[in-house]
C-alpha cells in the first residue's frame, strides 16, 4: 500500500573479491514474502525484513554480498 514507506535500518557489505568491471546486484523478494508483508501491514501497520543481495562482475564473479535490514511503516501518518 502507498501509505507505507520502507527505511533501511542497517546494511552490511561483505567484500569477496576486487571488482575490475561493472557490477550488477541481484536480490529476491518472493511472492510468499510479499503476501506475508501485505498481511502484516494490514494487521499491524508494520513489517521488518532482511534482503541479501549478491554483487557480481561482468564475468559472474561474486565480488560482494550485502545484507540489509528494512523497516516498513507509515512514517508520514494518515
């Protein structure tokens, strides 16, 4: 729902290898996670979750991994 805003609570970066080319980040947020989020927002008005992203170079070498904790709330009111 539009009335909720996601906020990064914290972010950890684990560097694996030097990146010598452009880097692409990829993460997954499944339909089951989306359903869980929407149910929690409808019930409690809040949802906390963690996403892990893999950063790979043009050769598909894993160069870093991030772990990010998010909070979704209605910070603006209304």
